[in-house]
C-alpha cells in the first residue's frame, strides 16, 4: 500500500496516491508544462452505486498544433481512522494525440473489452507521419503518466 510503502521497496507507477496529490500533479503539469497552450481538463469525483470514482477528462491544445484528448478513470478508497482521506488508483487510461482533421499522432490506452490489464502503445512513426497502426502491448509500469505524454508531444518533430 502506498500509505505504508517501505523506503527500500521502489514505488510502482499508477499505484495508490492521495486524491489531493493526484489532483495537484495533474493541475501542475497542465499549468506549467511548456508544450501546453490551453486545456479544459477536469478532475471530478462521482459516486456510482455507493462507490466513488475519479474521472480525468478533457482536451489539451499544444503549441505544436497537436491536440491531446485525456480520459482516465480511477477507483477510490477512504483511508484513515480519524479523518478519512480519499486515495485513488487509475485503472483505465486513454491518451489520444492527433492533428485536427489529419491523423492520430500517438495513442496510449487500455481496457479493450473486459480486460483493463492489457495496455497498448501506438507511438509516432516518423516514416509514416502518424501513430503506428498495430501498436504494441506494454506493461502497466510502461503506461505513461500525463507528464510523460506531454514530454513526448514536446519532442515530436513538428
């Protein structure tokens, strides 16, 4: 568990994080990353059948003319005996980067059908000028954070 993680055990990506930190990290990168021109990304909590979920969704317009669509879903847990804090862990990811009216530039996603443990990367293919169609399977730890997708967008050759 993230709350009692040992100093000697390396953290894994996309594991439990406090809702406050999760929200602050997203807001920080959307506000300060040099490739971000504007965005309408929202981070909202919803209750469904007594369970709380966090949804991150919206569009990021980048200075190099590409658009990033973000859609992520996180499960939630209340932790703490005296004052309960909300902890979140993302289980569904979709980052779709495209040039409006032209092509998909790159895409990361999971959750095709019933299998949320199958992750896919469709990186930019400079020879074709768009995302690799077939893509490749990646691990959960290889699924990028929003900040890493923004870094990748910033490094595109246009």
